[in-house]
């Protein structure tokens, strides 16, 4: 059994025409057709439609260019015992 997936267009006559070359000649085959109507995708929403003030990105883009954000060091972390040692100690006690 072979599976073929394709997209096609139904014309204004409401009939779907399929032309699928199979490479099989003079044989009986069983065909199963499953279809799903595709809804047109909605156009992307504008920043205003998403709740951002009008012109927000145009006004703020590049605002940190001359004053870049610097992340301070997180400091040194304490060294802890390996978990294997702790598990071993708990099993023995």
C-alpha cells in the first residue's frame, strides 16, 4: 500500500480532479480519498491590534544603542558535594 499526500484546488464547478501518475498499468487498485478543507490563514495582526501603543516599536527601536545594557557578574557559587556521595551516605545509614 502506498500513501500520497497532495494539495489541490476545487474549481467553481465543485468537482475535484485528480491526476496522479502511479506507474501501474492494467491493474485494479483500491483508492481511498480523505479530504480536509483548508481555511485561508488570517492576515497577521498589527502591533496595535495586539495591544501595543501606536508607534511603540518605531519610537523605542535602537533606544539602547548608545547606552547598552550591561549584566553584572552573578558572583561565585559555592561548591557542593556531588549527589552520588550524598546518596551513598543515606543508603548506608
